C-alpha cells in the first residue's frame, strides 16, 4: 500500500515536471518567434508577412524531422513532447497567420492574401513531408 | 508620451505569455483528446479557432488602446495566443491523416481550419468593434449626465472607475514619479 502511494507520487511529479518543461520550451519558442519576426520585419519591407511565413514553414519542417526521429527511436516520446508540443508549438502560430491574412483582405489585397495562405499551407505541408523523409534517411 | 519598451521588458512579456499559452494548449489538448477521441484532430482545431477569435478581439481593443497597453498586448497576443495556437501540429496532423490514407479527412481538416479561422478572426473583430462602440456610447451618455448635474447628486461624477491604460506605457522610474506625495 505504501509502495503504491510512492509510485503514485512519483508519477504525479513526473507529469508536473513534464508540464513545466513543455511550458519552458514553449516560452523559448515564443521569444524565438518574436525576435525572428522582428529581424525579418526590419530587413524585408513587404505587404506579405514573410516573417510569419518563414517561422511557420521552418517549424513545420522541424516537426516532421522530430516525428521521423521519434518513430525510429532516436528520441524518446517524452523528449518529442517537450520539443514538438513545447518548443515548436510555441514557435509556430496559427492565430497570427489568420489575422495577417484577414488584414490583407481588409486592405483590398485579396490576391496577396490568397498567395500568403496558399504559400503557407503548401510550403508547410511540403516542409513536413521533407522533414519526415530526411529523418528517415538519417 | 510613450517611450518604446525596453527589449528586456518585451522579452519578459513574451516569455511569460509563451509559458502560459503552451501549458494551456498542452493541458487542453489532453482534455479534448480524452473526451472526443484521437480520430480527427479536434484538439488542435478547437485550440486554433479559439486562439484566432481571441487574437482578433484583443488586437481590435489594443488598436483603440482600450484596456490593453503595449506590455499587455505583447503578453497576450504575441506570447500567450501565439504559443497557444500552433501551425506545426496542424501541418503534421494533416500529413499524418493523408499518409494513413484518409485523404478526405486530411483535406477537410486543413480547409475547415483555415476557413473557420478566418471566420473566427472576423467574428472577434466584430465583437471588439461592438464593445468599443458600446464604451463610446456609454461615455457620451455619462458626460451628458454629468453636464446635467445628475451624477454629482449620486456622487459618482468624481469617481475614477476606468482602468488607466497609460499606466502600462510607463517605465518604473516614471511610475515612481507619479506616486502622490
């Protein structure tokens, strides 16, 4: 009985530690997104938000790579959760993508908005497939 | 009026927001998967949609500097909602459905996410505009009441019952200077 109790405690604490690690990885991902977005916005002056596009596509590539490496047992599932759900989840964003695309429509640049959405989804899906393929070769 | 925020303060806001947003997504995703199953990625879909709605709502309020100052904007929009919603899991979910042979659900997942996301942004924006208009109407009614001296009878006229948005723009030394001696 006492032993059961100990096991329960250690399981709960590992869930807690896992959650905190996911949160910390996410905060690092969010600040990486913020800094990268600022740098790209400074360098490139364009209607289409290339910063968010770059962030989402690179994040999609990385999650494909992580997925392939985990299915080949290079990474443990716990580490995959921290890196994929935590860091990459914090790094990539869907809300900003929708907001920026809708702002483009509102300004009358419907063609650019369509181009933005289409390129994000096409390049994002392609990046995931590429990441999985590359992870399979490694 | 407003000096730009220091980079440390900006990063601090984004870090804290990102931490909270990621944990909320992680926890909510497990909860939704437990209730609705893992067949179709309902968790990421619902999280992304609510995040897009909230982002539009908060940004509309922030543009009018109503309740939301620059630090809060960074914390909520860039940090919390940016980390709460995710594109990488969406793309991976679509590819996983497609490689499992469920082409139709993969396509529907991606298209419905995008379409409902845009709709959610539009709804959030409308909601924000509605609240700002409500506030403006309320301010007009209040000032006309004050002119007719009705509120002073109720001793509500001098009461400060609004949130000071300027407070958010100030840095620490300015905050100290504003403390009444």
